[in-house]
């Protein structure tokens, strides 16, 4: 998580504090909650497991299961810096996917030309 802005660092600190305040072990010694926090502008899937088992909270942490992309944007983010073919109503566009924004993607074609494709026009994306 390098290159975070001061604001993003502060938001993560607040999220961490929030997750620590969500569990009060005085009410239930076997409390085990999964915490998910969605902060606008920050892609964070920490897979936090804030648990207090009957042994006083010494449960062995486990790695979160890999997330399955659920939206076209998620799929495109997974394909960033890869060679792709994007199918649009106007025809296919092939190149290296260099940027995924909220409403468009940027591809660099073999001849070096940059192509902006609106997210709403993407019908299909394939890794080459």
C-alpha cells in the first residue's frame, strides 16, 4: 500500500480504529465478526477477521479467499497492463490496457496510439 496520500492514511487509521471498536469482548467471549469497509476512492480488501474465540482471541489468522471480480470494472482492473481485446458496438479494439477509470479505459495500440473507450460501450473484454 505504498503511495498513499495523507488523507488516505488517515482514513485507513480511522477504519482500523472503527474495526477495533466494533467488537466488545465483554458481551460474548465467542464473538467472531468479519469486517468490511468500503471507502470511496480507495480499493481496499483487507479481509479483516476480528475474532475473540473462547481461548481469549488467539485464533490463527487465515488468508482471505481470493475475490471474484463482480463488475466489468473489476475484470478490467485485473487485466491492467495486459494485452486485451475490447469489443464495442463499433468493433474490437486491441492493445495494452494501461488505465481503468470510473467511466472509461485507456488502451495503447501496437502503433502507439492511445484509445479511450467509454465503460458503457464495452460489451466484452478478452485477454490475449
